[in-house]
C-alpha cells in the first residue's frame, strides 16, 4: 500500500525542483494527494485526480502527475489544472486562484470517456448476467457538480471539481440507463 506521506513527499520534492509550491489549503491539498494515492494503487501510476483515467498507460501517459499540462498552466494561470501545484504569488496571496480551462486535447478526453464508459458497460453487463436481470438495461454512473454543473462519467465522483474546485461532497449522481441490446 502506498502511503499518503510518500505521495506528499514526492509532490513536495517535485514542486521544489521546479520552483513551485503545493496548494496552501491543507484540507484541499490532502484531498488531491489522497486522489493521487488511490489512482496509483488502482492503475499502478498516479494519474491526475481531477481527470478521467482509463488504466491504459499509453492513453493516460499525458495525465500522470505531474502531467504534460502543468508547466504551461502554472506559467499562464498560476496553478495546474487541479490546483495542486501553484506559483509563489498564489501562496503569498497576491494572485487568486480561478477555475482554468482544460488544456488536455478534446480527443484525448473523449477517448478516456469512451474507454471508461465501455468498461462500466462491460462490468454492468457481467453483473446483470450474474443476477439474471433484464439484459436490455444496465446502470452507468454519471456525476455532476452541484456548484458549477460539470458532468463526468466515473465509478466514483472526482475528489475535486476540475472546473470550480468544489469538493467531492458537492457531486451528485445521475442515474443513466444504456441499451446493451441496441
Ligand atoms: S493537473 Fe496538477 S494534479 Fe493533475 S496531474 Fe497535472 S500537475 Fe498533477
């Protein structure tokens, strides 16, 4: 089991190397580090806690923390997409954090959603077969942020909303049914 402390030390060391800082809000920081820890346990690598990962290293390579988008985001907005890494002026309170646009290309996001949706459907189909429920309907999990409306397909809600930075508790599940037979 990977310890949260190890994840924290790695992030601190990386921040120091590049002249960044970790988010000064201890609770918020803890949530992000815990997300990285869980993703590393789940996939074998610490994929971004604010994005959908597939478990396929090739597809997820650009969002392994620190992701390919961190440096340009910190340079332009003062923070990475998740707000884990921030600039000095942010820590000093001279710059306020704002939700920032997603720099990851849309096609990569779409691929990640598609692969994840496929996996969920396969899992649901297997469960349906076992429990002998009707094959035509399976349930998928779709989450939305009650603060900003961001919507995402995932097994669990994100730790932090990538758009408005609301915490996991702000996410609510939307029940969706898909037709496997069709
Ligand atoms: S957005 Fe931040 S937390 Fe997410 S992978 Fe990039 S550097 Fe790590």
